């Protein structure tokens, strides 16, 4: 059953609403996913669209979940953010227009990016629940990871 955006926004708690709708930022090291290590995917809390995979998550020691790349680049929009006297690149979800966080050019991996994302903008879908939650097509990401680790 699909829930429209207005209905979903009513279900958000105060910090989820502040982050996604008012470009807020949750406190570092005091959020749900900053130190989360379970395998699965992270989806936009408003639209449910897949955003990031745990396979691309790393500890950036910044207090927020950080990823090297989005799971679907078409669902991410980047905008210039000059708020708070800084020049940064804001990351928003395309479908719901949710503020997610920022992307910085100081990450590991081949593209050197760090997507620093607010936990309040995300909902986590565990690997074992992907099929029942309607994200079965992403289960293959974790099967490939198992095969690759067996080669080493």
C-alpha cells in the first residue's frame, strides 16, 4: 500500500521533520545510524526510495552515517549550500525533495566522496527483510559481496 507524501510527513517525529523539511541537522554521535553496522539498505524516510547501501558505508569519525556513493545516483540531487557562512554541497532526495545532508570531497574510495547523511532522513531495511519490504531487487548486492569475500 502506497502512502502519499503528506500522510508520510504527518508520521515523522520532530527531528525527522526538521531535518528533511527544514534543512536541519541532528546532533553528531547522537543519532540512530552513525555507528550502525548491520547489512542492508537505507531509504528516504519520506518517499521510501533507496538511497544508500551498507556496503558503501564507512566510519568517517564525524558522528553521522557516511557513504562513499549512493545506491541510485538518479535519486540524489546536489545543490550549492552557502548557509552558516560555509560553502558546501547539499544532498537532497529527488522524489521527496528531502534534505539528507551534505557531500564532501574527503572520502575514501575511487571517487573520493563522503556523503554525510542525517540518520533522521533515513529508514534502514535489513538485508534479511529486503524481499518482504518490497526491495528484493537489492538483495543481489549482498550476494555479490559474499561471493567476492569467498575469493579472498
